């Protein structure tokens, strides 16, 4: 006898049926998300929450009880499915706050759906079958009558009480855990979602008078040199910053069966200043977060995208610094400016103008807007026009064609990869990045012919990772191991992005080994352009003059409490003691290098940044 033909189980005892179904769905979610998969403890962590919800339905519902069961089942199923898909895309446990940005998620729906394994849809099996059977009027009426049967209130009260105690037992001891994935595993996914919804979001801010540059320097062990290297070497030059979509550092110099993936970028790296240990510091906002960090030297917020949380603030920024020197400041991005609230961010950063989809048009579109070829062609025209005004300019150029899921049009496939790369995420990624490099090469030649290149300080960097570890299937992991010469593809590799600095005031190429992050670009640029930062709080450091030590706090893509030091990447656990250590060299874990003092310092830096930004005045009311 099938499950749905058993009226006693489904209709007369819906609390048993729906609790059992929710437990199965929880096991599926644990299989996808947690490293060890489900275990017998999953029963104690997930089932109590479902029993609390269903016991409340039994206690309070007198009519339409079956409807309430179906609604509760659908809501919890949707939460688990969202958790699975969000983890596959971002590698983190989604919360209600992130789901509030669902309008941004729909814009990247192709990326999200590309990560969906068919078996994920099994989570909706019961809903489809019930919906089909409910369309049979006789069966629906029969189930409705049977489900109206009242359970013994003493039994329901007992189930509710025991389940509530188990929920609290799962949640309360694990609140202090730093790693959000560990916390969700310790609490149970549904308990974790409830906890994030109900817990207080008000954090104590550090008094603004205590947030000084000297204090930041002390935490980061910064000693300013008496005569900074390359200070003012690009003074008066134009500034062009090119942000490369999803570009990771392993692409520099990479060849596949004798074919160079990014010959133009690699040539730049060989002929100029190349920083090989440079890392992303973005969060939910991805590309827009990179724009924020680079232009402010502040860290991303603890939750949400910087464009959503900080765009209303009067932000100290690179555009404002350069405007004091008479610069015209602009930013170029082929998507609509409303995407990730960029319009508000650009006002907060103080850009004179922005150029978005309206400027670039719909000719040769890929994904969200005009292709990189169109981006660079029209940007070069505008930069030439700006240069004729007699003022130096700052242009932040945001590329986009090499965006996840990397399925660019066939006419932009400019190389032939080996058969083993076909129909893989890694293969599509390499193909998209090869096209992006081709478009970049044309842009470089165009700027040189117009006389702009030689009169500009130019920086190129990746905005964020392109190949998340948690999105790769077995074939992709094997390809990445091949690319890395037999070594495992690790978190250190995943967030490693390239930085190249082209400075006409400096002679000779050089490869730099020191640790750096996106937060360091503003002070590095300020030194090269001779712009003082005496009165501006910043959390980065000049990469040319601070090579001995650095500490880069991480958020979102890595658990809270994670950071990079000059020795390794530390991945937090419940705290420091159970964290994991990954050497920057990527040659396997030898011994622990980071210290608990550095762990504390990284958290303090994040808190100082959060406190500083939240106490800035609102530009809308100024």
C-alpha cells in the first residue's frame, strides 16, 4: 500500500506524515551542504523544529488544518531549497536578509540554475504528488474530513514541549560559533534560520573618537617610511582602473595544451608590476562590493551588500580625493545602474558621472548588457573626449562578459579547448576569460593609439572568484587539479585574484610576493599619485611601502573570523582553536602559522570599519 493511499498516516495523522517528509528533505539538504553529510544527529536537530510548527497547527487550527499543513510544508521546503541553491552559488548558508535581495538573484538566474543538479528537485516530490491528488475532488474531500480529527491535546502539548526544549538545546549553546556553516550544522538548518530571524541585529559600535588611523596602524603593525617608495611617481597622470569580471590569479600564464588562455593580461603582468598574492574581499554584492572596497578602503558590511547597507552614507572615497586635485571622475558599467543599487552607491562615492546600459546600448549584448568589446570601444571614445577638456580623469571600468555561468555566444569562442574541457564549468570559464582577454587586448591597443595609455596610471585586478569550490563537480575538480599540476584546488587558490600596476613613472617589470587585498588599492594609488591620506580613515596599506606584514579580514565567502596573514589563510571554526589553516603557497598544510592574536585583530578591524561607516552622516540629509 502506497504512502498516499494510507489515510491513517496522511489524513488522520498528518503530523506524523509531514514530519517524516520534512526529515527526508533535511537529509537531502545536509547531503549537499555539510562536509560529513547527514547522521543520526540530523534527526535531533531538524525534526524538533518541524514538530514545533506542526504541533502549533494541531493546537490552534480547528478548520482548514490540512491547508495549514500544506502551507507550512511548502514554506519549509522552499527554505531548504533556497539554502541548497544559495550554498551552491555562494558557499554560505542563506538567511532571510539575503533572500530579501531576491530581485538581484533573479537577475543572475542563469548562474543559479546552472548549478542545480536534477536530484535537488526531489525536495518538491511530495508537493507535486499531493497537488495532483488534491485535484481529485473525492480524495480531497475525504482527506479534509479525516484531517479535521482532533489529536489528544495532552499528547500534542507533550510533543510541543519536548520539541521546543530540543530546539533550544540545539540553538543556545551554539550561538557564539563564528563559522556560519558550522553554526547551521550545530543548530540544524531550520533552527539556524529561525535564530537569524529572531536574534538581535543591533551590534555595539565603537565610539567614533576611538577610531583613529594610528589605532588601525597599530593593529596592522604599520610603520610609515620617512621617504615612501614611488611617492608621486604618477602625480598628475590619468587614473584608469579596470576591474576584470570573475578573474582568478591562476589564469595568468596558464596554457592548456599549448594555448595561452590570457595572453594580453599575462603580457601586462610580465612587463609591469604584478602582485601574485592578491586577494578578494567581497561579499554578497560581488562586483559591486569590489567597487566599494577599492574606492573606499573600507570593509564590506557584516550582512548584505555594501551598495544596500552603506550607499546612504557620506563615504570618504578615491573619487573625492582626486576631485580635490581637479580630476574628472567617472565609472563605466554595461548593466543598468539600478542593479545592486549602484546609482545610490555612485552618489555616496562622489563620482561626477556614471555610464550604464543606457549609454552602451543593446548592440552585441551578453548576459546583462553590452559585451566587453562594446564596453571598451565606447569607453575609449569617452575617455578621449574627457582628455580634451584639459583636466586629468579617473575612470573605473567594470568588465562583465566573463560572468558566471560563462556560456558566452558561439561567435565569441575564440579558441578550441581539448575535448575533456567540453561541457564543463571549468571549460566554459576558460573560454569566457579568453574572450575577455581578447577584448582587453583591443582596448589596450586603442588607448595606446589615442595617446591615453602612456599618460595614465593603470591598474587591473579581478573583482572576485570565478570557480567556487562548492560549485565544482567531479570532472571540474579533476580539471582544476590538472591545471594546478596535481595539487588540490583550495580556498586559498579560490579567492586569489591578480593585480597588475602599469605606472609610466616606474621603469622595469617586477613580481611582488607580499600579501595584498582590494582594500589596499586606495592607499597604494594615493602614494603613487602623491595624494595625502592624512585626514581620511582607511583600512588598507600601501603595497609598495608595507611589504613585511599584512592582515586581510574576510567575510561572506569565507566564515566570519577568517583572514589572510602574510603566512596563510585561516578559516575559522566555532572559534580559533578548531579553525583550519591553509598556507599561501598552496602546497599542503604543514604547521600552524597564524596566531589567536591575529584572529582577534582581524575581528577588531572589521568592527572598527563597521562602526566607522555606521556613524558617518547620511548624504541624503546633508
